[in-house]
C-alpha cells in the first residue's frame, strides 16, 4: 500500500509540474535562432604538424622533459592538422604581443562572421535591438561592442552587453540573457558574438599545468541572430525550449580549478588543476538535476523513479539506475574542450560514438575554440544532414568559475547547410587516433631520453 501511495503522490506532482510548465510556456515569448555563422581562418593560419612542432621547439624556456610532455600531449589531444592559430604566434612574435595584433585578430573574426550573417539573413544592422559580445580575455577602449556599433552604424538605443571572463560557457550565458531580455523587449532582434583572444594569451613558460591550453585552444568564433518576432518565426532554424545555468563558484576547489595567472617568471597563462574533472562532473550533475525534469518525457521520469524506489527498497543493486536522456533528446552538442572532457561526458551521460562524433570531429578540425566551440559542433551536425524538423538538441557547456550552462533547442526546419565544413565534410568522420605524423617527425625527442 505504501508503494502505491508513493507512486500516486509522485504522479500528481508530475501532472501539476507539467501543467505549470505548459502554462508558463504560453506566457513566455519564444526565443528563436534565425541563422548563425562560424569563422574559418585563412590557410596561412593553419597549424599543421611541422608548424606545431616548431612552435614547441621555439620555446627556449623548455627542457627536454617539457618537450616530451608537450609533444606527447599533442599526439594524444585528438586535434588534427588543420586547426588555426594566431598570426603573431605563427610568425614568432608571441613574446611581445601588442594591442594592435589582438584587435586585428578579433576584427577578423567578429566582422567576418557578422558580414556573412547580415548578408545571409538580409537583416539590417539598424534592425538589431540587443547586442551581446562574449570575449573573455581582451579589454579595449572603446569596447568590442562599441567597435561593432561603429562599423555597422547601429541605432543609438541598441541594448549593449559586454560579457568578459565567462570562458568557454559564455555563448550559452549570452543566450540565456537574450531569452530573459526577450520577456521584456517584445518583437526584437538580438546579435550574439562569441570568440576568444589568443594573440596576447599564448603561454611561453614551462609549467605543465599551464602548457596544455596551447595544445587545445585555437582561433575561432561565431555570430548568431536571435529573434522573438512572430514575423520571423517562419525563417527560424531553432527554438529555445529550456535553459539552465549552474555556478559552483562558492566551492573553493571548483573556483580555483581553471584560472588565468602568471607563473613565477611572469608568463601569463591558464592554470588547470587536478580538481578540474571533479568540478566539471559536479557542475554537470547539479545542472542536469534541474534541466532533466524539464526536458524528458513523463514516462521516463516515472520509470526512473520507480526503478530507484525499488532498488532502494530491495537493496538488490549497489549501482545507480541510469536516466535515458535519449528519450527526450535526439542530438548532443557537447563543448569540444578536449578528448578527456568528451570521453568523460560520454560515459556519464550514456552516449555512444555516434552521439559523440560531432564533438570529436569539431575538436579534430577546429580545436577548442572556447565559447564558439558548440556552434562548430552544431554546424557539423547540420553539414551531415542529421537535423530534422522536431529534433531536440542538448547543448552542454562548461566554463571557468566553475560553471555549467546548458540549453535545449528544437529544430524548426530541416537543417542541411554545409557551412564552415564545406571544404572537408566529405572526409569526415575520421579516426581520432594518435597523430602518427608527430610520432614520426619528432621521435628523436623520445629517443634522446633513452
């Protein structure tokens, strides 16, 4: 009797929750993406095997042990030979970066993607009501948003937000901000621009925990056009269904797991601690605890609750029952932060290689492009013609702080634009095994240690 009473109470609660959710949906104006544009750098910025090896060997602060560590990390990083690096680093002037080089890098990305976005959509810059720029590691006066407004001669009443220090999770933070603004500003258009400034932030020291970002981070960026105008609904490709932001910064270990600091010699870089995987796992669990009840069907929530109740009562198993996320989600867009991050997320969420393929391929082709990374993953799904009308996409982003920001999109129409993958989509997917080119060309580094 106790069992059935518990089930009845749970079902009543779920029905009330669903009714409240439906009621709130009718009161909230929708947030749509009309189009997005990812940045692809020119070929002279590519970091192939030879260039990457030269960059590592150029650092005179390194000893043979550090050379071996970096080269082995490059071999196993899951990154291919067509990613892009800053021009000043490739040219060998990274030891004295200047503001002009940093601004030129950002101009190429921001203005390049926005030019294409405005041309693709036919929307005029004067029609933009909200502008959000998320570039964490550069500050200029005037600001980057001000440079955008000046170049495109936007209206003087445009609402402007400049988000810095948000790291790899910044674009989802911006989307959540847009979604909340749209509740106040009806019939509006918004632009979100996400990128990162690598030119002045290339680490030149020898601390292992600060050298890895040089292996993973690459030049990239994206621009998005969002709207809540009913007149543009028929042109929208995605509709935002849910968005949940979780910040674990009150925990000291999580807060310090990913920070930008100077080493003992004054070289600036990212310091990644051993607590990072633990902080990420905890933040994801906290976030999904809020998001899952919103995005999964009632039958799956009931099944999970009953299985959990029965296992706890009978004590027949020590393992936790797993939620079937695929009962409410067709596609998983995970931040391509690195091979270890992707593997860990795949295991914890119960995903197979088909689910993880877009993230692995985005990391292989473009590297970790920080806040823009999710959109390279999405563009891979689109180029592979995976996205059909009605499909739901879970975006999972992680960022310094430490935070996890996730959202769920619904596909409004079939998406099949080849976009930024146009020159190479035919050869993907590829096997992300050890980069044998590095092993062969720089085998002398390992040999010298024997």
